[in-house]
C-alpha cells in the first residue's frame, strides 16, 4: 500500500492531457481502469460530492487508496491502453465484455503472391503486416475501400497456382478501373508490388499527397455546386485522418518488449519501464534513482538494466531504450545467456518505436516533477530510517539489508524466504525462496543454517565464475552481498548466521530483532548485547516492515506449495500414523508444536492411540526413531 499518498494533493498535480488512470485499493489491487481525454478533469470528478453516480461507483470510490496514471499522446491511445489493461488485470469494478471483443486492424497479406488489404479483428504472428488497432470499424472499412481504389488492388480471395483459382476473365473491378487484374496476368509482380508499397506507405501515415488530391477534388466539386459529391470527399478525408492516426500502444510484430526511458533532475532520476507483451502494452513501473547531476544517460540506463534484470525472472526479446547503454554488447550477451535466447537492445531514432520511447520519457518526467517533494519525504522513512539503524549499531554505509524467515505452518515441508531492502525500500526482484532439502521435521535453526549456507555459497560460486569470465559482479543473481543481515530472532538466530558466515570466510554484520512477549520487536541484538530502540522512530518502523515482509513472503510461498498439494503434515512422516490417528492427534492437541512437545504419558491419553504409536511419535520428534 502507498502509505504516503495524499489523494487531494495528488489530484492537484494531474496533467490536463489524455491518458489512462488506474485505481488501487489498500491491498494494492487494481479495482478500476479508465480512460480520459483530460486526466485532470476526469479523475477529479470521482472525488467530488455525490452527484447521483449510483451505489456501485460509490462503493468503488470508497475503496480507493491511491491512483496512478499513464499519459498518452491521444485519446485513441488511451482507449486502446485502457482495453489492454482491463484484459490484463480484470479489475472488479470494470464492465467486462464476455465475448472479449477486440479493436479492428487493417491487414496487408504480404505472404500472398498478390497481397490484399483486409479488415481484421485478430493480429496474428504471420507474414502479414497489421496497422492499428483503431477505434472505428466503419472508418477502417472506408479506408480499406479507399486504398483499394487508389492503388487498384485485388479484393478477391483467389489464389495463384490452382487452375481453378482464377476466373476465366477479369471481373467488374478491372473494367471500372479499380483493379489491375493480376488474375489475367495484366500486371507484373513487380508492378503490383509497387502498388502494395504505395498502400503500405499510405497506411503508415504518409497520406498527405492523397489528402491534398481529395481536398482539391472536394473544392472543385463544391465550386461546381456538386455538394453531395463534395460531402463524400469530405467524409473520405475525415476517415483517412481517423484511420491513419499513428498510435503506439500496440505493435504489429506481436513481440515481447520492455521500453526503458528516464528523466533526470539534479541528483534524482526516474526510470520508466513500459511492458509490451504479445505486441500489447499491458502496464508500466517506475523506479527512483539517486545519481550524479552529470551522469550520462547511457551510463544511467546501463546501471538500471544490470540491477533490474539481475533479479527479474522474465527477460523480453527486445529492450527499447532512450539511450544505448555504455556497455551494450556485454549486457546483450548477459541477458541472452539468462534468457537462453537472443536479446536485442535498440535505441530507435525515428518512427513508431521512437515515439513509444518518447512517451515513456514523458511519463518519467511527469512522475519526477510530480513526486519530487514526496521523494524527499520518502527519504525520511527509507534512507533516514536506515541511518537510524546504522547509528544504533555503530555502522557506516548500510545500503543493502537482507532478512530471512522459515515457515512450516501445519506442514512438514519447511520453506525459507529471503527479502531484500536497498536504501530502505524493498527490492522484490532480489527476493528468493528456498525449499529446505536437508532438514526433516520442524527445526528452525537447522533450516536457517541451510538457507544461509545455500544463499552465500551460491553467491561465492557465481563470483568465482564471473571473475574467470572477466565479467562484473552485477551480472550474477546472488553475487550482491548485504551490508547487514537482519535475523528474525535474538541470540540463537544471530549465532547461526555468524557460524555460517565464519565457515564460509565472509565478514558481514549480523543483527537480531529481539521480540517481547507479544511478538513485537523491543530491541536489537548486536555484538552480544541487546540494544534499545525508539519504538516511535523511523528505524523501528522500517525494522517492523522488514520483519512483516519476510514473514509474509515465507507464508505466501508455503501456502502456494500447500495449494499444489506439495506440502503434507509432519504427522504423515511418522510410521504407524495414518489418517485416523492423525485426526485423533489434531483433535486432542491444538497444534503440531504441542504434539512435538508432549511427553509419552500425554500422548498415551489420546483416544484411539496405542502405546506403541505414542512411543513412535515421541521418538520421531526426539531423534530416536524406532526402526
């Protein structure tokens, strides 16, 4: 949840531009997506006094915790982006079309010997070239008709090569001058290809010549008092303009891309990433960076790509960037090896792709200007909080902190979580999950030892491999070590971590988060002593957030495994304990922990449990398994 979001303050910062707005609830869920010709007016209208909007919308508004928006260059782009986001996120308060209706495209069948220009509602990965999507199906059909007339293209579905596929004689379109009759070999392939190239150029937006001719014909018809004919030309001109309006929210190649651009002001920068999947823009993220006021753009992009994609599981086929990274070839090789397929980095300078990068840069600038003051406030609860912790511990230059947790709720299979905070903010791309491999039964200390050993051993192995290859450490997934380890416990967990680090020859400070009887942090355990902490300070609040996040991440992972029936009860592992005895145990005791701590005498009191089974259960939990 965005805790520092002040709705009234953010409403005043809304730009008077077209775009899409995204409403979130307190759990960060997207509950509504809408488009606007003017974001400033449209979004503000939701927060005015009730003017008969109805209970459904009122309910939605009451749930809004914060909103975000993406600025577009036109209302058409906003319409298409809204459609994509709704299909991607299925917001609760949006009306969903059950038939999943799509916007129309113009399709040029370049895979055919004599290509045609067609109407289509699907964009497939074939040899055709697509233009769109467009908002008006009628205007698309009118434009296709116009293109066919202008460039004398065939409209039949006959195919060359089949003796019955072509008509015996040219059709009516040839005789009225609207087709060059490739069916009768009255036009060569080269000549027909020139006609298609003209149509492609027209559909790409170079339609000024045709528009000028139509305007001249409209003017002439008007002067000759042929007003009906003039109105027809006028309508054609409007349809051409509507359909050839270039929009960037969908690409005809159907590829996966990330579009990366930035805005830079003094020592602050915002990097904006647009996500394009299967040719459709489906979302974005922005990232705040601290950098030098004279850092070159290529260096900034390079640094961001290395940090972001080091921890991101999905690598797109192409990165379109505002400026080429300073070490493009090396980054391309690294990304390609992570993806197991070729990755391309391009900095487009002209055309539709350049416009999309420009749009990302425009949004980055808006975010930076809008949030500059909020960034300063945020520093207090992030970097300021880290500095508080460092001061308590007597450490310097804490930037990266890692915290770990173990979960075995109602199950035998243990799992571990690793969460990462950099400069006081969660870095979710670096989070890691561990399925415990060497520990049987609930033993948090042994599980923690395994997790830490695997994490740092993996990192050391990666460092060794990268050094041998002559590559930077940033290219590894586990190579970046923390400046501080935060253990979710006191002396016991701290000593486990110190033992692992000592065995591996690594020197990292380890701090324990000591809890009171209510499971709330009361202090920090560091260098064999408990240090007090101001429970009202930002440092304490950050520690609480880290604790909660480590616990949440572990629990979420464990539950996901349980949902897949991959985790079973510890009782299933005990010989002689079947479904009936397991049920009897769970009805008698309140938790697995109570069963584990029970003595044999107490176990024998469980209804339906023989003495031999009670002895077996006791031995299982106390390391003396009966063979």
